[in-house]
C-alpha cells in the first residue's frame, strides 16, 4: 500500500470541505447558527493562512503567519512556502 501524495491529500480535503459547505448550506447552518447540540467551534488560526495561500495571497499569508506565531519574516516565508 502506498502513501497518498500531498496533491491527493489536498484534493481529498478540498472535496470534503465542499461537501461540508454544501450540507451546511442545505441545512441552513451558519457560523452564528450551528444547529442544535453543536459544540463551540475552536478557531484554527492556520485556516486563515492556508486560505490566503490558496487564493494566491502569499504576502498576506506571510504577514498573518507572523501575527499568529510572532516569528520573523524568514521563518514565516519558509512556513508559507511549505503550505503551497
């Protein structure tokens, strides 16, 4: 059994995110109305960084990474480069 490549994992995650978005929209769920019994969501600070990278906003992603982790430019750039 071979391990999936990074591209395959990214494709799987994107497909799952699309399914969750579809289901949430279909059920009328929003961040302010998560539905009955929903646990409080814990914000993922890296979600912002990943989103910025995916939309081609690398400089903004580096700035956001630095804000979140309090690191220097070089370390933030290296981390963002590893994302995408």
